[in-house]
C-alpha cells in the first residue's frame, strides 16, 4: 500500500524510512551528508514531508547525475595524465 507524502507533515525517522523504503543506515547517511534536512528534537530527528519529496524529486536526481558525470570527468582526466 502506497502512502502519500504530505509536504507539511512532520515525519519520524521510522516513518521516513518506510516512505523512502530505505534501511536505517541509509537514512542516517542521508542525514549525515545533508542530503535530507531534519530537526533534532531531544535525541530524535523529525523530517518535514517537503524534504522527503525534495529527495525523491526528478530535479535532485538530475543534479546527482550532473555531479557524478563531473566527478567522473575529473577522474578520467587525471588518469589520462598518467
């Protein structure tokens, strides 16, 4: 059963993991790298639905592909200099 992600709803990390269908370690990595923003309340994170939607948006995927290709080009250039 698919659940709609509502932009102005605050989700827990468990709810976010279920919506994104990722493991706990993956969600922690996304938080640590700043790919998804969250607010810390006590010892727990709260994630706004807008952040989850931003993460799965095609625009973010396009940016990730562009960064990957730029990095790949740098690596190939460096290797070719050897």
